[in-house]
């Protein structure tokens, strides 16, 4: 559909005198404001497919030409590709949503599970007075019924902190369920009776206090913590990118590159890793667990990521094969150290500020 441009040469957005169809000051297109519904929808769809075109045009070099996107960006060839920050936000959003969603699925035994089996395993009867609310008992029974129907993946959560993993796991050792302290004061009394070397540490005591507080409010301690932890982890990864770029700038200081060049590479590299792992997770959801291919898939994924790192380093930093491999090992150790510190800090902060 043909666009209708204004005859006037002043930008309606910033007032700059125009020398073409776009304002060289703010970038707004000099279109007629009074337009039909068809023209309005056409512009909206065009903008959408422009993003769509950029995204799919970016995928080929991102996957099959490691390092090319970074070189293209620094050479000024940017219009046809997605901006690295915009692409990272888009891909990481999908990745973390899928990552935490798939991790919340519980695998039950393939054979039907009866109420008696559950009662025997956890050491109590769900039909008696055992500290579970009516809604918790109902959800537990629904999980048993669903398992008996042959569902291999069930998300069986309930508002109780008695199970340390927050889910029903009939393979876990939960024989002391009935003897678990009912209140935080009972917990402290039980702790005081234990030898000093077997008592919970400060962090465990704090989490226990939080758990009992959440339980009194009808909340699931595990679920509350994990929800906040998931949100904070995605933010942490974004903040960790400058750290990764700093590690690259130190490792490849002889290349005389600006810090921002390392940062652009960090965005492109993490985009590939997150998008590649997203595809792996989607394939995993489609393949039955009985095939036993999960470990093979992630093992292969690890090899692909190592190969991609090597090729992208060679493309962007132009070092010899031996020097690239040694740089990879040093960078991996430094990044793992930084990641460990950050993820520990996120867990502590989440535990302290989660309400």
C-alpha cells in the first residue's frame, strides 16, 4: 500500500527542517497524520515485519557464522540486523520463561501410584490430622489420581513447607515428615537439643524462620523463594554481561579493542547460547523421557557451545588456535568464578528481601 507523505518540510515531532522523507534529527517519518484505517494498519504491520525480517536475517550469522555479527556491527553494517541489546532482551525473556517452566515439571513413576503407597512413603495418612490443610490434601489426592491415569509429567505443588523440595516426590526420603516441627519455636527447641556440629547454620535458620512465617500466611516457602529467585537470576545475567566483557578485555588486551566492542560480542555470544539452549529444551519437551536422550542432548549442546566459542574467538580476536584455546580456558575459569559469586549473592539477597 502506498504511503501518503506530507508536502510540508517541517518535522511534526521536533520541528526540524526536513531534507527527505525521514527527519535527520529524530528519525520520524514525514507521513500524513490524517490517514485511513487501512493505512494505519499497514504501517503497524510493516513495522512488525521489519522487526521480523531483521530477526530472521540475524539468525543465520548468529548460528552458522560465529563472530560475524560482532564484526558487522563494529564495521557499521547494522540496519539489516537486530540491535544486540534488543535481541538479547527478546531471547533471554523466552529462555528464562521456558527454563523455569520446564524445571517446575515433576516426573512421577511411570506405574500408577496409590494412596497407600504415598502414605507408606511419607509415614502419615493424608486422610488423618497431619498438619495439611483441606486444600493441600485435595491437591495431593489429585496428583495421585493424575499419576494413576498414566500422566508422566505432573506439576504437583501445594502450600506446605514440610517437603524440602516443595513437591511430592515418592522417591525421596521423607520418613521424618510426621515428626517435623509445627512452629518456628518448636524448630528452635529441636535445634537446641542437637549437637553443635549438627545444628543448622545461620542461613538455614533464617530460611526456616521465613518458611514458618510464609506458612502461617498460607504461602509456600519454596514457591515464594523460587519465584523471586527466578526473577532475580534473569536480572543477574544481564548485569553479568559487563563482567564477561571486562574479562574479555583483560584476556585480549593486546587486540587494542574498546570495552564496548567486547560488550557487543558478549551480547551476541549470550544470544546464541540462550537461543540454542531454548531449542534444546523445546526438543526435550517433545521427546519422551523413556528414550533416555536428555543427557546425550545436553552433552552434545555443551560440545557445540565450546566449538562456537572457539570459532567466534578466532573470528573476532584473530588469535592462533593454541592461543585461542588457552584464552578460552582462562576466560571460562574467570567467568565461572564470577558466576558463582553472583548466583550466591542472588540467593542470599532473595532470601533476605523475599516477603
